[in-house]
């Protein structure tokens, strides 16, 4: 899967609502900015690459489903924070 220009395709992480010990977390303790891992980037994107873990504007992007997997397509300008590469523990 690929995109063009300044678009970024990412897979959004789901915020944990139950701890490993079984405690249910209230909505107020959830991460405020949505977080996801970059899957693909357009040819004009310079700030992130596939595998980058980012936080982005919650009101941006277009949801798409490909072969039953949900992705979000957004512009690189909607990325607010780059958290790092690869695995990220929420």
C-alpha cells in the first residue's frame, strides 16, 4: 500500500482501558492525542518514515479499510509529535 505527495498512512493504536492487573481505567486517564505507527509515506514527506510512532491531531485524516484492516490517511502537517521508531509502550 502506498500514497503520494505529503500524505501519510498509519495504523492507529487503541488506548488501553484495562491494566494488566485487571483495573479498569476511566476515560479521563486515556491518552489525549491519538497515537499510531506510520505504515507508508508519500514521496514528498520528509519528517517521518515507515515504522515511526507518532501522535496526531484527533480531528484530522480519513479512515480507510484495506483487506479488513483499518488505516488512517492524513497530511504530514497533522502529525504533532514523533515519539520514535518501532515498538512503543502506551
